[in-house]
C-alpha cells in the first residue's frame, strides 16, 4: 500500500511514534530504486539524505524541529545545492559542483526538509516533453509510452510515482503547470519575484520562477510560505510580506470567475479537456459563483511574444557557457575562436542551440526593433489586459494544456507543434501573475487532465484557497 501521500500523513506518523525520518527516507529510497526505469532522478543523495534525517530525528526528540520536519524533497537539476553536482541536464556543465546553495533550497533545509536528490529536466529548462536532456527521457508513470511534460518532467514524475513528498521545479512558460497536468498533480507557479531566483540557473531572467509539485494544495501552500520572501542575494525578489498560506485555505465566499472564450473554443483543444473544463464551470455556477465568459483577443499573440523574448534572454544568459572558466571545453579546438564554436556546438543540445540562434537573431541590429522591441510592447499590452480582467474578476479559469500527454517522438520533428503545448500556460508567465494547475479527471485513455486558475499578482493566498475549494468540489 502507498504511504506518505501527503505531508499530513507523515506528520501524523511521526507524532504517533509510528515511524521516524530515517525510516521515511528509506521508504522513498526504496521507491526510487523500484521505479528507477522512469528516469526521474539524475542523482540520489542517499548518504546526505540519511544524515539529514538523523539530525531531524534528534531535533524532533528535543522539540526543536522546523515546520517541514519529515518532508522529503526532490530538486530540479537547474537549482544548485552546495557540494553537490548539477548540470542543468546539459553536457556543457557535466561534472560541475556547486559552491553554494540556492535560497529556496536553503530555506527548506532550515525548516528541516530533507533533500533526497536532483531531478531530470529538459536542458536548461527548454522543452515541453523532457526529451531534450543529456540524461535520457523521463517516462510518465500514467503511461510509460508518453511524455511527462516539460521542462520539469523529472520533478513531476518523482511526486507522481511517490518517490518524494514534494518537489521543486521551475516555470518559465509553463514548465511546472504543464507537467503537473500531464501527471495528475498540483503545480504552482508563483508571482514573478515572490520566490528568490538566487541559485536558479537562468534561462529567461524576466520570466523564470521556482514552482512546486505536490499531490494536494496544502503541501504546496506550506512549501511556498517557507521559500517565498525577500532575499539579499536577489534584488528582483519582492519585499512584500509572506502570508501563512497553509493557514488560509478556507474558502467561504462567492467568487467572480472569468473563463476565456479563446481557450475553450480553441481548435487545438482536446474534446475531453473541453468537456471536463466546462463541467467545472457548471459546478461553480451551481454553487452560486458568478462565472462569465470573456474574450481575450490578444491570446494569439501571447505565444510568439513569449518565444521572442525568452529566446532573446536565453541567448544572453547562455553566452557564459563558452569553455573558458568552467564546464565542458572541446578537446578539438585549435585556437580561441574554434574553442568557443566547438565547445558550444558539442556541449549544447539541438533545442538549446535553436533557441540561442533565434534569440541572437531577434537581438541583432537589423531586427531588434522589428522583433524584440515590438514583443516588449506587446508583453505590456498582454500584462495590462490580464490585470484589467483580474481587477474585475477574482480568478481566470482555463485548461492547463490543449491536449493530454502525447507519445514520445510525436512532436520531435515539429518545433512549432511542441511550442503550441504551452498555448494556455504562457499568459501567466508573460503577465507575471501566479497560476495553479489542478487535476481535473482523465481522458478516455485514462490520461490526466489539468485545469488552470490564475489570480492577480501576490494573491497566492486567495489562489490556494480557491484551488483547495476546487479540489474538494471535484471530489464530491
């Protein structure tokens, strides 16, 4: 029988003296070993996790344990952890060990969470299927012939297959929410700047956020209240106070909810996802909530805006990986120029090279104004329109993805088809607002479906409360 399906389960077992942290870690280690073929974990921190567990057990005995004592966490391979290797699932960083720990991870450790290992992902967070990785693809536990989503596919499958309590992923354009939808989990993308990015390997700095995978809303809310908040190492982190999200999950009001015509009527939307989304809308109406259909005419511009701006930022951020100071250096170089070219050609995967070249193109002198500057203006319009909607309504509701998990290789030769998998998730990323993907049934093949809720900036408390309410509504 599956154990520890929520952090509440773990806490009860610890409080009743039925188990200890060391036994919990051993349980998860056994799960990781049994399900190794899913390829979620790149590296398991067996010894350090057991050492952490022993220390937390001592703290529990002395009554000094933090609020996450007993929680076992996996971390995406783009978050650094001191004295542990990481490589962003890229050959260009193979063998690199971090000299410091990401703020989000350190805050978890400070509250006595136990870090069990690093998780597979698309290279530098670029992908929607977890096929773009030097560590080999991750398998979806719901159907091993299908992708888990990306880029945080390993983080999703680790929680889906009960190999850890929760996991950290990153969400630049949907990389937590889309895999959460494909694996039947709760996936949280916070407001941009709510969580410090210190120790997160940059893909697109004005979009990147650290997000959370969990089986329920409460676990995610608890982790978010620990990792969020100001950070002296990250000047972009917000200084707004962090509420106790896990204590604010009661939802007792009538909500005003908008759903976007353009998402429900999209030609790309799978019929079962449409039906399940409309079913939730009908339930909300029956419960007395004000639910209205609204138009979002800018939706067709969101995806191109996102890809122009993120590839431009990636082109800049990834220029540091050149073989000079650290990481891979090509053995085939014969001068400085060939070292740069060969190192980057051999070290980066195809998708990363594609995005670097696209970004370099849109930043070039001839096309900067035609693409990059124009995309920045459109981003502002999308952000303003989204915020205007969220000033009128409490939440925006839409499907998380246009389809359920697709088969491996299905979109590999068609980058545009792959990019369209982010069709419904990029609006929150372009606007910087928080969003939550929640499980919403399955399709006729038994594959998980996700529904997405967006709220206004820094309204995570309200978002979690409504998300928890939706989960309860769906379970009735």
